[in-house]
C-alpha cells in the first residue's frame, strides 16, 4: 500500500492508495507552519502515522505533492510561496522513520499523474492536464512518465502568453493564459462587459456588487441567455482554445484533461471548446480518431493524492 500526501498551505490531506489508484483510507489535518519547516514536516509524519494506525504493515512508498517547484531527485523544495519550505529537504526526517522510497513532486504534476492513472486520462499514452481555478496550472505526461523539466518547473501552462502585451499576470508577464482562462479572469471579463451592459442579469446575481460576482453566477446568467454573460463565456473560450491549440501543436497528446473549478461548467463549455480547438489546430483535416481528445478531469482533489502516491 502506498501513501499519497497533498501538502497545502491550509490543509494537509493524505490517503492510503492501492496499486490501481483506489483510495483505502484518508485523513486530513491543518497544515501547521507556526514553527517553520519543522512543524510542517512533523505534520507529514502525523498523517502517515494516522493512516498506518490499524492498517497493519509498512507503506511500500510515500509520495508528497508540494505547491511549488521541487528537486525530485534530492527530495528538496526549491521554492514554494505559501509554506516555509524553500530550500528544505522535506524527505530527510521521513527517511529516518520509514524504510521505503519517498518521493516529492509539484502538486499540479501529481494531479496530472493521478488523472492519468485513475481518472479522466486513464488509458492514454500521452496526456496533458490543465487546471482552471483561481489560476491556471498543468502537468504533462509523455510515454507514461511525468515531464518535470530541467529544474522541476515544467508544466506551468498558465504562464504561456496567448495575447502579446495583454493583461498583466501575477508572474510578471503580460497576456498569459492564466489572465484569460482562470476563474479569476472570467470574473474580470464579466465585470468589463457588465460595465457596458447595465441591464445584465449578472448585476442582480451579485447584488450590484461586482466584487461579489462568482464564476458560477456568470454561467448561470449565460444559461439564461444574458448577453453580457454570453460575451464573457465566448471571450473565455476563445482564449482557452488558443492555449490548448498551442499545446496540441507542440505536443499533440492523446488527451487534454480539464480540471479545476471551471470544469464544473463542463456541459456548457465542452462542445464549443472542442469546435474552436478543431478550427484552429494544425492540421485541420485530422479525423476524430486521430485528433487530441479534450476530456474532463474526474478525480477532483483526490487527483493530487493519488498522483503523489504513484510518484
């Protein structure tokens, strides 16, 4: 049995995972960073002990998904913005306690591996996961293996520029996919169109306070036929399709798996997104059998845990 851990800035979630990616037992604790790196690492040991209590036996492996850039070979966190772990080897203390392989990986890469093994991309040889949430993340699987890059930071798909000189992005560049394809970006676009359409139903859905507008409300108005919401969703799909086409033209994976909160609107976005991608990708004449399929991620937050377990 494997242990998979999703280390977050707020919570540390973990599970015992079988060889096919099935979850046997799960636990979650608050991530304690009050004492710096050591209390975070102590928390990792705590979740492992909680999982193994009553389970019988030792783990065959432990994997940890970290929200940042990691050196998987050294078990070291290179940089993470929300935890005091930059430059820290988080596997050293665990190696003293557990005589099994212990691996770390970027959390989005872990999610990609989880979806590849047990989720929406199961059965593909090559796959790319794109997560559409507050930001845009991703992970790349080539020939069944995670592509980590020379520094471990590969898969930052949200920071691919799709509009030269476009919106400012938190990474310091302008025109990144994250600035147009995230839930944050959808709300920003909606506010812009609401300013031009004072009769939009979205005004009522947010009580006249645009800062309280949710992505869900945008799609609710979209389904009701609201013009400003339709323009917002079209704007989002055009830019998301541009990013996906870039990925396809470079890698041409068998599947692109879409996860994150925005994927909850799958019934509204799946068909128009595929049409936009098919119209722009190269070459245009591929049959359905040979084209990259765009599918929905299905594991939710469990993808990170399952992928970490399978590192």
